[in-house]
C-alpha cells in the first residue's frame, strides 16, 4: 500500500502557502477545490493581488465578494451564473479562448504558482484520478510551482489520461464533501420540438456531442430509438448516461476509441458521478486532444449540437455575451462545430428558441423579441463565425447553411424565425444591403 500520509497537510497550512501576487488555478466545475476556495477569504487581510483562475465555477465563495477585491482578482475561461455576480462588481475578467487551447494559450500569458484541484483518493499504488475534468488541469499541474490535491472519496476513479501520482504533487488535503450537482432541466414543449427536429438527422451508428440545458436534454431523449451510437464529447452529462444504460450508445461503430465514451469533463448529478466510477467504458482525456477539430473528425458521422443566444442573418452566432456584457464563454463550440464538419458525413447544429422575453428598460415590462436578428447587438462576441455555421434549428424548423451565399442565408434563416418577425427581418436585411 502506497503511503501518501507524509504529504497530507491541514487547511491552515495550505492557505499559508498563498502569498501576495500569487497566481492560483483551480479545476473546472465539479473539479474545483471546494475546501480551499471556501476558506480563501479568511486570509484576505494577509494577501494582496492574488489571482484565482477558474472555469464554469458552480459553487459560491466568499472570496469573490467585492469587499475582498483588493485581495483577490478572479479570471475565468467560462462564466457561470455564480460568476456573473462577481463580473458585475468588477473583480472578474474573462479569458477569451477555444477550450482545446485554453491551457496552452494561458500558459503563454501567465505562470501558475499554485494549482489546487480535487481528485479521487490515492489507490494502493499511489494513483489518483482528476476524473471530473481534464480540460486544462493536468497541463497546469505539470507547469505549476506547487500542486495541492483535495483527495475526496466522492470523486470517481476514472480511466483515460486523467491519472496523477502522489509523487507528482506537493501536498494533499484529505476531504469528504459532496460534489456539486446541477439539476436536470426538464425539456419544455419548444425543447422537445427542436430536439426531435435535430434527432431526425441522426442515423444509427453516428457519434454525438452535446451540452447541457433543455434543448440538449430533449435531443438526448429523442435519440432513444437509435442504435449503436457513439459518444465523443467535450462534456459528459446525465442525459448521456441514460442513453448508455438504455443500450442506445455502445460505440461499436466509432473509428477512434472504439467502444469507449470519450469526454474532457463531467458535470451533472450523483447518478453521473457514480456511473463514471471504475467504469472502464468511460475515458476522461485531455481537452487538447478531445476538442481538437482534427481528432474529432477522425470519427465518421460526428454530430455536434450547441446552443446560442443570438444569430444574425449571415449566420454569425453570439453564444456567450449580451451585447458587450460577458454571459458565459465560447467553450468548445467552435472546436466541436468545426470538427464535426471535418468528419466524414458529419453535421454541426446550432440550436435556439426563435424568441426570448426581454425586459424593456423604459417600461420595465418584458417583451417578446426575436433571437434571430439582422445584425448582432453592439459589442456582441462572435462565438461561431458565419464561415463555420452548418445547420441552424429553431422550433420552426432546420435549415442547412453550409456553402450558401448571403442572399440564400437570409431567406433560409428568416424561414426559421418566429413568423411575427419575418417581414421586419426581411425589411432590415434590405435596409443594410444584405438583399435587394
């Protein structure tokens, strides 16, 4: 039995390692170091200008509060609802990225002094799994001056290339907290319509990628009648577990990692985490590999499904901001959309509701607005360029934009807009010279 006890420290010792100007990197989503981050604010009077870099943080921490802004600055590859509060207070800044390059590009700009993530308990050989995320974590661990692992029996032991040996870390915190969960969103009627429309394009034996939310959940449910599907995905979700348990997914027709479910991170509920534990059929691999469009393309018939916030009449997708206000992040949207189109017979879908209820700043009332617009809002981030859009789906249908010219796109995109906005969109398109 490997003896890891000499590296075990308490939380007070771990916090004492943080110095002025220190650059701390923690894990994505459920891989965050909850004990360390939960107590970080307690040393606010001892440090200044500490940078904490995270991604899709799903827990709320005191150190992010504005009263600690002199001590802690937060930088993030992807905002969650919890983080948007910090952004509003000015002590959070976004790191633009394509997720498969998040680690390598960040290491060019900033050196990690301390990396602190959670992992499974050391096994008898001294190995632990950073099994909930290997988006950037392993690369950061290899580059960091100090590595602190929160060893937690609730973190699943996972296969792939997410293992780390006790000898590679400096310190271990023994913890036993429940992993953060995100609720399953029950699909509404619009979700079900869109999910079914997109699922109709999926054939037996295809390989899928999808994210979280009502539409992806509805899409997963609509796949229950398919056979021999594979999974090569940035994110593993509970909906995918349902497909695996139903026998819909077996990976038997994949060209790469045949028979395996391949992902870069997992975020869902306890059912998902327990399903991953000691499951040789699931591999958590480095996101630099998983999300590399070339790697994605090595599986034939790759299907990518991503959501967006707003799309213009030329096909530009804003999936991460409301005007110039950062809302979430690019994540792997471009990675997976491009990779799917590079795949033999692959398809990429961008999905959205045709409208949203938006607050009128003058009246305070909510009004129905089209999410398909002539031009994106001022300052909007283009998450997927018009060069890379393939299929677009709303509750009013699916259109193929691959290889189309601007005039053709305008007409196709308007055809899946809400009927009450179609004539205005057409008039706006004429006004700006998209059509004549």
